[in-house]
C-alpha cells in the first residue's frame, strides 16, 4: 500500500517504547532535508524497556521484512510508514509513528 517514506528524522519505536534509528540511511536521497531509510540497513534500538524474566533480553536491532515494492533507492526497497520490521532478539514489531508526509511511495 502507498505510504510516506521513512527518513532519519522519523519517529520509530519498538513495541516496548525504545527509540529506533536507521543504522545506515541513504545519503543520496533526501526528504525533508534528511536521508531516507532502505530495507537493507537494520535499525538500531535504544532504550527498550523490556526486561524478560528469564529470556532473550531487550530489543537491540530490527530488520525490515516488508517495504516498498515500486520505490527503490540504490537498488534497495524504500521503507514506508506501513512497512513491517521484526526486532532482534524479541521478535516483536517496530512501530513507525511519525514521518514526513510530502513524499509517498508504494
């Protein structure tokens, strides 16, 4: 489905409230003056509040599993507001909350 492209300044959270940021946004394509995110680069999660009783620990990274099908940046699918990602090691989703609204992809 069409949706706004995610960029470095977008608000993306893990399911437990940790802030997620792209590890390597593409510097050649800018929206709102900031580099965009692609499916290839994992997101780094900081401040995850999940404390498992005996488990796998808080969210550390996240990898996008569903992204744009028609918009490629340097050969990689662009990440959209409705894209889906899984956090490692918890397996919970990332939640894109806020992004720029001028550039739409599908």
